[in-house]
C-alpha cells in the first residue's frame, strides 16, 4: 500500500526555522516525484515545488523560489520542506504528494497525498 | 502561467442530481494534462481524474471528466451523500503547475 506520512503539527515564532518531513512507503521512492502543496486557512491549493528523489532534481514555483527549500534523503525515503525564517503568512497546511513520471521524466498530477502538516507561525 | 478558472464557485444540489463543474484555462493545456481532485473538510485532496478523462484507481464511474484545449468538465452523474465536497482542477501541461480556485458542491 502506497503511503506518504508527514511529520506532526508545528507551532513556531516568526523568524524561527523549520523543517517538515514526508516519508514514503509501499513503492519505489526514487521512481516518482514528490511535490509540496500549500493550503492557507480557508483557501485553495497552491503548488510550491517538487523533487525527484532519484537524482534530487528540484523545481520551484516562482512565488516560492528562495522562500523555501525542498530536499530528499532517498536512503530513508523521506522528502523535506524547510524554511530558514518563518513569517506569520507561512501559517498554513502543507501537503506532500506523489507524482508519477509523465512524458518519460516530467512530473504531473498527484496520485497519493500525505495527511498534511499544519504549521502555525505566531508571536 | 496558466490560470484555471472554476465555475460555479458553489453548486447547491440534492442527492441523486447531476453535477456539472467547469474548469477553464487561460491558454491551451498541453496534451490535455488536466486533473481533478476532491477535498473534504479536514482531509487531504484525493485524485479523481487525470489526463482530462481517465479515472484514478478506485474512483466510482459516476465521476467523469471531459474536455480539451481550454475547456474541461467534471460530471458527477448522480450525487451520493459522500460527494458533497470541494473540487479542484489542476493543469500539468506546463510549469508551474497550477490549480483552479475550487468549486464547492453543497447539499441543497
């Protein structure tokens, strides 16, 4: 059974750093992309970026470039999303999701999702 | 970037009725790479349709996707109580990936 299990909820202060995780199981972790999606309170879905754990190829959506870092450790089948200095506006639910390869190597839709990690940033 | 506009914002229907949700793209979606997701309160999104018309694993056949180019439709042939949720479209024909703003299907 394919599963993506995310780390637990976090409460942080503005300016603090944070790294959340997403552990994949039940499939070949290096054979699929893992993307990150933000959902602010009461709002829609926003694609943040994506990583291919097989070779760590990483792409970012322009609004998130330079704001977050996506990484992966294929030895433990885990992807990460991290911030170096959180803002109150980073308060949101963050989902990781698996994307199968399309057109040979590219990424596409998301067929399995993690349960989400709620990040609250407040002074 | 491709902007996806979903309509209507809210659809009020009764169980057993047919639901028709629209997703319009600001430019043609390459290879009809368009997906639909369902999200219920407190849950992660669930993939329903990919490639505009292919149902994901385990999705009932009352869910159907159609369309091409810039106009796509998700149809739920007969609404079941568990289908009342928010639905999002997503294009993956070009980067950055983008989502529509969502359509809420509520019980009338």
